[in-house]
């Protein structure tokens, strides 16, 4: 389990403080602060740097002030929630890419139960177009969220599908997993020519008024529904954009993947 100092550093990175108790209300606050503060990004995949999971991913988030993919973000968040007293179960999913389900164990998500309610919550702070607040895992009704309208639908073999505004995002199992179960797929994501983490480059996070995304030298901002796109002039401008919009410095810039097709 994480030390109290490590948990406090993580909460500070999120811009919040340790809750008095592991309640549903606190879980909603923690989830929202995580999504708004810590970006979903794959920079280290493209720099061919090591990718850690679970507690091992915490220093990257707290000390380097970085973000990461689902293995890093949801894996680290699971350890923080456990240390705060929540009942946390790791589950696996398959992300929909171009209308097709991706690899098994391709997405790491969490089932969380708070102290003050037996209700089960779907927690996911490691998906680029995900929900800002946890979803009711046992509800099949539409769930309104600042990021859209989400639905959980029954799928084959007891799995569940997540839809956002009617679009299929991913399918997940409800059986428990461990973080170590994802290591073979992490190796594939880091190694395969057709890995979505190596054929794309992104750093993105929602904001209270929209979203900011940096991909290579392309900076896209959405503010109150208005979308603007800017091609940054040079490497210095890219370094500055990471610092300004995401709050971290990089030692080197990844080379954007070559266009396909």
C-alpha cells in the first residue's frame, strides 16, 4: 500500500485534499479532480521509455507531474483509492477502434465501493473521452455527465458495453483482475507496429469549459463550444505548450508517428 506521504502527494497533484472518509461524494470529487488535472497521454510510448503500472506509476504522476495511459492512471488511482479506504477491484476492457474491439486486456478500469453505500461505481480516469464522474455500474439508464450522456449496456458472456452519446466506446469484463494481468498487453502496446499508442501521439485533458489537446505540433482547444486549432511554429513552442496547458516539462519531444494510408 502507498505511504501516507505518497497519497498526499498524489492528492496535491490533483489539487485536492485527503477526504475525511471514503464516501460516495468524496469519490465523485476525487474522480473529477483527477480527470481535470492529470492528462491522458502517450508521450513515453513514443519516446520508447519504460511504462509502469499500479503503485510504480505514482512517481511519474506526482514527481514529474505527468499523465499517462489507462494502465498508469487507473492503476495508480486504484492504489490511492485503496489507501483512502475504498473497496477497489481492477477489471479489464477492450477499446473500440474504427468500429472494432481492440485487444483483450487493452483497457484497465476500476469497480469501486464507498464506505457509506453498497452501490458499485465504474471508475475510469484513463480514457481520453471518458466520463468526469463515476458511473453507476448497476444502472442501465442513461447517465448524464459534463462529458456527455453515458450508458452501460449488456453484452455477451456477462460483459458490459460503455456508450457515450450513442457511440460505443469500450466493452469490459466484470470479473476481477490484477494489474500484473495486463503486462503482456502492455508489451504489445509498446512493441507492435499497429499499436494505437505508437501510431498516434496525444496529450489531452478536459477543462471546466471544454478540452485542450496537443498532438505533435497541433494544439486544439475547445472553449464553450468553440474549437480552435493552431500549428505550433517550432520545438520551443511545443515545449512551452506542454508546460502551459499540462503543467510539465519534457527533456525531449517525441517524433509524431508517420501518417498511415
